[in-house]
């Protein structure tokens, strides 16, 4: 039986998603059998996190194929539906890449697509285990203080990626080794993925943690309370520039000023050699209402406009290391991952 806390699982007839918009108050599962429902789940962040989106995209191709068979779609209608899944969130490269990976299997039927999606999930799960070990080894080799105090931004644990997650997997590995004191979890405005999701995961793992306002992160870092920051990524450009949840850049700048390591933990499937620099990464602009309202109630004056980029780009010069399943690449020193793609591809 699938893990009830996993972000997604294929049940045989549907894609089961843990609705992350309902956490931490309610653990509600969606059973997705149509492209409309999957695209809605992706765009409203019921499922999110680059590796998890890749898995959702791969299974989404099977959903589209089965719906086409039920409803008698033309080939053009099926292609358009697959494109809708692929393009539902433009910044997270794993989503488009996973769809492109399994799309050639359409002619072999839904079962072939599902097997490929299952293999992708298995490969990403194994990669995340290695990321956790590599990240923990890197930090223990370079940070003299014991136990360590980490800071993270947004959500990068099992809700965002198969298995242990990415950046939060590093924290979990340090905890398992008895070398982690505390995790500062930035609340992550405007949708509070840190306060709602990361804190939920840390509590389930028994890891000491404290949620803080995003605006507190720089003072926490410069105040000497953090030994390293570890974040995830939605896309890493060929030159090492990294796109992640909005607010990550401010954390990187504070770490640079304080001389604190700033690590990006991501599978090599998130490294995109076709994107030369961060300036070439498409940045998703989300609805204005997310920053103008809270729980459906207007918080800004009538007539005020909202600016709501979902991501920012951290220049490679600020990234101490990119930790993948291969090893830790010291990006700020020009140690870039080789061109190519990662597990499951």
C-alpha cells in the first residue's frame, strides 16, 4: 500500500496526490484521472517541488492517454493535453523533461508510460538518498561546529521529491548521525511552504526546528546562529546559476556576507545544460491575489497591484556547492557538473 504521506503514488487507476494546500491541518488525498484535474493540482500547488513535479508529469502522460481512449480524442487533442501537463509550471525543468522523456512511449500504451514513470520515481528516490549522504559529508568536512545549525527556505523534503527529499534530506541525514542541533525554516511567503510543509515534515522526523519570517533570515545568519544554509532548486543553469523559491537569493547574499556555506541540493536531473545562464530561466509569475489576499480576504487596499514572481535566481558566484547524487560541486569555484542529465533519464 502506498505511503499515505508520500506526495504522489500511482494506484493502478489514478494518480493519488496528497493535497499540500490542505496541510498541516488536513491530510486529504486527490485521486486524479483527468488532465484538467492534474493541471489544476499542479498550478495551485497541490503537488509541487521539482522532482515530484517530474513524477507527476510522467504519470500525467498516462492519464492523458487513458482519458483519450475513454473519450475518443484525436491524436492532435492528445498532443495538446500532454502539452498542457508539460507547460503547467515553466520554471521547474523536471516537469517538462519528464513529460518529454515518456512521451515517445505513447504509441506503446499507458502501461509502458506507467512503467517508465515508476522507474523515474525509483531512480530519483535512490538519487535523493545519495544527495543526503553527500551533503552531510560535505558539511561535516567543512563546518567545525558540532552539532550543526542549518537554515532552509521553502520545502525540500519528502513532500517535494521522492524518498527523503533534497535539502531536507541532508538535514535528516545529519540528524540520523547525531550531528544536527536545529533547523531554521523560513516561512516562505506568500504561501508559507516553510511554515506549513517543512515544519510538518521536521516534526514527523523528530528534528528540532524553528519557523521564522523570511525577513528574519539575514539577521539569523549574520548573527552567528547558522552554520550553513541548504536549499533546493527548480532549475540549475549550465553556468551554475540556480532558480529556487522567491527569497532564496536574499539567503545566499546573507551567507556570502557572513562567510557561511550556501548549499543547493538537487538531483542532476534538475541541472539543465540547455539553459546557458540564470537570465535564460523562465520565471513563473503567479496570481496577484496570492500577495494581496490571505485566505480569501483582501489585505491590501483596493486598487493596489501585486507583483508575485514564484522564483528568483541565485548567481553561481554565491553558491558554495551544488550537491547532487554524484558529488558536491563547488560552483563558486567554477566546479560545474558535466553536461548531461541525471537519474531516470
